C-alpha cells in the first residue's frame, strides 16, 4: 500500500503539471513544471521525502531504461545526423566547454560562499 501511495503522489504531480501546461499561455514542458511543483511541495512541507523516497529511488535506479526509446528513435534519423555531422560536433564541443565552465564557476562560487559562512 505504501508503494501505491508513493506512485500516486508522483504520478499525481505529473498529471497536475500536464494540466498546468495546457492552460499556460506560453510553452513550458510539463516535466519542468512537475519538478518545480514537487520542489515547492517539498519546501512547503506538504510532501516529505519519506512520502516518495522508495519510488523515487527505484525510478533513479532504473533511469537508463528510460533512455532506450530515445536512443532507438535516433536510428531513424541517421541520414540527417550524417548530413549535419560537422555542425553537431561544433555544437557538442561548444556546449560541453560552456557546461564545464559554468560548473567550475558554480563550484567556486559555492565554495566561497560556504567559506564565508563558516567565518561568521
């Protein structure tokens, strides 16, 4: 029964976020809305981590299986990928470098803030 409750909470939040997505006047994916909604519910104390821990651990443990359909569907577009290979390599390289740079900056900023907090 506990597992069904956890599934209900998670899928209920997903359903509510899909409903919110339909009424918004701008485009925002339901998955992002769901994550923000779950964050707000966790911060407000409406949902506690104990309410969803087992099911979320299960979903995270099996996360690679959720990428199989996306990986298989890429095979349908191999010809498009071959035609744009140079552009894809440039995009991946630039985005990788940007991601690394932002991550380094974020870690340094967080470290500085934590050190400043310890001094006080």
